[in-house]
């Protein structure tokens, strides 16, 4: 092995540059950044979101929305390499906000634009402007209906991931979502083994379960769900009088269509009241359990951090590449240890707080589920769950008749 | 909570954001968005060649001519166990023969990286640094890099040499190239 001599040339070169008679030094040819592609991406995203809103609320056509998905997949998935995409940007924003570092305006816009649109028109972004959503939309074959309670429990995973990934981003552990995102290998056509297995699993699941990533994993989807709950435009299956044929409910693979709810009997009222009071009584326990969970997760999270891992390797006397690289720097072991301990304490606090927050969100979801909805006599779309695919427009017989008349 | 309440809250947040920014602590790192290798931290482990998501890594060796010694016996060009100082394959350090050597003046030779062939393994960088001036180093090339939000090489780098740089200074030089008048 070559011994690493201390670098002296900062003071003087070991071999001073010769003085040539008739030779000029060639220029270093390093290409500058042609243009900041992030801002172009924001512009294109705005165009896509406007088009998607128009397709979904005005044209009300499944075919147009399918084309929207295809275009989104082609442009944001393959044409532009899929990074940076709005889905992962919450990590950059969380890191920037917490550490006071500079957030690129393009990054901030990518993060905020779909949320702003969700406030006005629901999750149009998920429908096709998101390459991950688009690939799941197109690669769906037969729908397996997931029972509502299971669906509501499974989607808590995405809330948990949002909290964990934010903690990871804030404390410099990394951006795990971007690292593990299951569709990235497809967009980059890079099928290295551990990552490609994950994408194969998600693609296979997506054939039967509609949008497994969007519904149960996507942390950005949690934010979109929250904002689209307050959406100004509410999607309507048909402008005619609903005949309650149930075709739209059966046609929706995402469980976003809610059946009409009657007044209910007295015994139902009573059991519902009991259920809610029981859940309310459980809140302190849920918060405590969440905090405990976060507390025990913290060492696992911080063990992925470079400094913590390095300290562990130094203590165990492992001669890894990282240890060798560390020993050639001027940082002392004590400095590293102090840094690592500070980080571990920070992660412990943040992770416990995130756990408590998760407990609160979990209870809020459960209580919201147990509560009676507003009385409706027709089938309605829940804007926070609707991915704007337009299947219900195609399934509704009244809507079809109207389309036929227009022609 | 109604829609109006949420909008009011959001408006309030936007109004207070600049004031909150005044009291925010200033961070030292993370001033840019683009990945780059800090050549002073790099230990030439060879992971840049293999960990990049691209079929051929976006990391390539660059040559800073201004700090090169133009040595006859270049330790980045010849490998340690060379048999003779000639251009036969067994004497070369570069596994893909990507270093082009041209004669300049009597004991001096110019070394140029053939970027089509360079795979970013960093062997020549290690060689140059062990004996020479360290004028060869690895850089992420802006025209090749896809700028993944989480760079896989950065994740695997044992020396923590990957940093984020701003768009207007996308490269980190060993020492600013001297301008000779």
C-alpha cells in the first residue's frame, strides 16, 4: 500500500511546475452548469397541474386523465431524470428549516406548488404530474378491494414514515425516502439488486392493489391529504340526480367514494357514542405509547448517522475504510465523540416528540373514523383520498349518457 | 376547522416567516444543491466508480495542469510494481488506459485524461498524491450527474467527502489554478 504522505504542495509543490519555452498550459475544461433545471421543472409542473385540473373538473374524461398520466410519466419520470421530485422535497425543506441552511427557491416551489394546488383542486398532482403516481396508475390491472378499517390502519404507515424521515433529514442521517424510493430504479434504468427488489415488489403489488405506494407509504401524500381535505373544488361524480347504482363505488380502486349514510337506529347511536368516549379515554395511553415507541426507535435511527457509526467502529477497533479516512484527518476522537453524543441526544428528543405526535395523529384518525359523517343521500367523493383518476366518471351511467348526448 | 380557518393560518404563517427568519440560527453547511467531491477529503477508495446509479459513473478524474509537475516518471501514470518505465500495459496504473501522455520538452511530459475512457476509479489520483503534486483529483461532472436528492456515492463514501455546492461554483479545485502572466 502507498503511504499517505502529508500534503505539502499547499505551501510548495513537491515538483514545481517547469518553465517551458514554447508551451502554454492547457485550460481545464470543466463544463459549467448549463441551466438550473429545477426552475424549469417548476414551470412544467405548474403547466401540468393546470392541465390536470382542467381535465378533471371540466373535461371529466377518463381518457384525458390517462393521457395526463402517460405524459407525466414520460416527462417527469423519464425525460427529466426523476430527481428532484416534489415527493422527496419535504426532507430538504425540513432540513433547511431546522438547520437554518439555505433552501433553494426551486426546491421550495417544488414542495409548495402541489400543496397549494391541493388547497384549491384536491390531489391533481397525484393523478399524473407525480411520476410515481403515474406509473402506479398505468400499471394497475385488477383491483383487490381492501376493507375500509384495514385501509385506514395501513395508511398510518405513511404518517409514521413522514415523521421518521423528517427526523432523519433534520439530524443529517440522510434522506431515506430518496434512497429507498421504489420506483427510482425504473426511471433511472438502474437495476442494482437491493433497490430493484423493492421496486419489483411494489410493481407486483400495484397490479392488484391500486397505488400501494401512494396510499400506504408516501409521506408527501400525508401533507397532500391534509391540504386537499380543505379543497375549494370538490369533485362530483355526476351533476344529475344520483340513482344510487353503486357502480362508482365498485369502480373506485382507492376507496375514495363514500356510500350514503342514513340516520341510523338508536342502538347504533348509543354504540357509536360509547366507541368515541372509549377512544377519547385512550388518548393519554396512545400518546404515552407513541412516545415510548419513539424513544426506543431513536438509537436505531441515530445508528445510521456517519459519526455515530464511526465512533462505534473506533470503539470496536474495526479497521474499516471510514476509520482509516478519519485517522488521516485532523479531527480528534474526542471531538467526534462529543459530536456523536450531541447528535444522539438530539435524535432521542426529536424521535420521542415524533412518537407522541404519531400517537395523536393515530387517535385523531380513529376518532374521525368512528364519528358519524354528515348525512348524504348520494355517493360522494372524499377529496382527501381521491387521486383524480376519473374512473368514476367513466363508470357512472348518468355521466356516460350525458357524454353520449353531447356527441 | 374550516377552509377559511386554514387559509387564515397559512396567511399568518407567511406574514410571520420573514420575522422568524431573523431569529433563526445560521447554518454553516448546505449552501448549495449540487453534489461535489471535496478533493482534500477524498481518500480514493474506489466507491465512486461502483456506487453511482449511472451505468458509467458521473465521477471522473480531472487534471489541474497548473499544479502538475510534468514529471517524466509520473506516479499517477506508472504503477508501483512496474517492470520498466515504458507504455506497456503491465506498467500502467490506469486500468482503462485513459491517461494520454504527450512529449512536451526534454524531461517533461503532459498528461491528459481521456474522459471517454475514465471510469472514476481514482487509482491515478492515489498514485499522484502518494508521490507527486496531487494535480489529479476526482470531480462529479455536471453534464453527467443526475443530481439525485440522495447521492448513493455520498451515502457510501467512507471519508464524508461529498458536499453540496451552489450552482455558480459547481467544482472544487485543489488549489485555485494560478494564472500565469
